[in-house]
């Protein structure tokens, strides 16, 4: 039976508790660095509780962050970074080497695990694309909506996008007051004639308006985001590559998951936004009565089946 730590990463033992050090067969708790050379760093450890003494005879300071090292006579002990720098000439270079190997292996594991779930992610993306009220349906509806809104007024689509980006979902019904009404309000010192010409009253809030925000753009998050990240992750030889390529690819794993979260959020917003009752509120984004008439009668069925959206 191996008395050394059996949990190894990239050939380096993983130290999760003090026992991972003490149970090693060659461990010694009192090493005189003047009588034997401190030879190699074996592994780092972080945050072990409670703090325990350094293994060097002239130190024994309690600590919880440090390194397991081996001496020239084959014994092992634990030291903190300060002792390492003071008594171990090659300590800094050795520690950097071990930390680099462990960091690279952690990144490699992230990529390997992500590659193992590629088939499942592909199925998820396929469902997000073509499932009921998925990305394809949502994109058709958005495209048709944009055509309809732009036909009513070129600026109206930009206004709707602005509302989505700032979260301004309240819509108001605007009507022009009669001269008599304006005179009454002036007499009551409620404003000037130009300020009182129109009356504006809230009639509702557009549900799921964030669908049209830049943050939830489906092309950015699905095509350029999740699908591209998946292709890039698949293309890497995780067992052989290293350095900046491995670091960049492991970062893509996090970005892939983040993009998928945004895609799911987008489709959820789309289900809220594309209802007949919600679309009826869009007419009120136009203050002009003629433009407003052009936006009346929008329905989900019309948008989803419009030939121009295919």
C-alpha cells in the first residue's frame, strides 16, 4: 500500500489537509537545513487548518500556506514561503514551476470536462434553436416586428430598442387636449400652453421588452457566442496543448456557459414579449395618431408566419 498521498494531479500530490503531509512515509517534522540540503519543492498547500509548525528546526512557526519539500537525504517536510526564500536557494524557481504545472493541469481538466459534454451541449443548442418558441421562431418574430415598426416610422424601431436597453417598459396613451381644457389648466396655474397641449396616461407595461436589448442579442450570444465557443473548444487537443492556448480555451468554457444562460434568458423574454396583448401595447410607442394606426392589429401569428421573415 502506498503511504504517500494517493490524490495526484499532473504528478504532483494534492494536499487538502495536514494528514496528506503527515501520513507520507518520508515525512519528518524537525529538519536541520544546515545539515542537509533542501532539494526540491514537491507540492504547495493553501489554507490548511489549524495552522501547524514549520518543519525546519530553526523555525517551527505555525502557518497554513506553504510547500511540501524533499531534502537531499530523501526526507520530506513542510515549510512556509518565508523559510523557503531564506534557506532554499532554488525555492522561488521551484515553487513557480510546481504552481505553473498545477495551474495548467487545472485548466486542462476544465477543457477536457467541457469536451466530454460537447454532445450534450450540441443537443441543447439544437433544442434552443428549433424547439417550440426557440431561437428560430423568436428571430422570425423579431424580424417581422422590425419591418412593421419601421414601416410605421423609421425612428420608432430605434426608440423601441432604446427603451429595451434602458428598461423603459411603460407605455402611455397620448391625446391632444381641447382648447377649453387647456384654458382651465392654465387658469389653475398648472403649466404653459405648450406644456399642456397633450395629455399622457400610462396604459400598461411591455412584458419581456429586454428581448430587444443589445445584451440579449441572439446572434451575438448564440451564433457568435455559444456555437463559436463550442467549435473552438472542440478543435483543441487538450491533452497536448498548453500555455496561452490552454488558458484561452479554458476561458471559452466559462464564456460558453454564460452565452447559453443569456440565450435561455432571451427565449424566456421572447415568450413574454410575443403575445397579442403585449403587441397591442406597442401602438402606443407612437405619439402620432397616423403612425399609431399602422401598429394596431399586430398579432403573434402574423409575425411568426410573415413571408418576409423567412
